[in-house]
């Protein structure tokens, strides 16, 4: 899949990552801080962004089903 934007505003946070001799932008979950991957400015229109998301950070949920709450915080999102 090609990811060019977060599913919804406020779900993804970013910060500059200067590790390993590179300068890139890390993206992580705005809620829990979990690393999701990196975003690069070489993507397709309309955003020109390419989100390189680690597959282990993805969990697909049927439309309309609540998102899982594996930490049992009671704040599952619909």
C-alpha cells in the first residue's frame, strides 16, 4: 500500500531523526509514542510525502469496528 497522509489529523506525530548518520523525519503514534516508521518528501501528489511505515506497526480493522486497545486503557477509538 502507498501511504501519503495519516488517516486522520492528530494521529501521527513527527520529529527529526539524526541517527545513523542520516537526517530524516520519524513518525510515531501521537497517542502512545510508538515508532511507526519515517516520512520522506519524495512521494506522489497531492502531498508529495511518502510514509515508509513498518508493517509490524499496522493492524487492519474493518471499517466501523472499534480500534483495538491492547494496553486496556479503555480509550479505544471508533
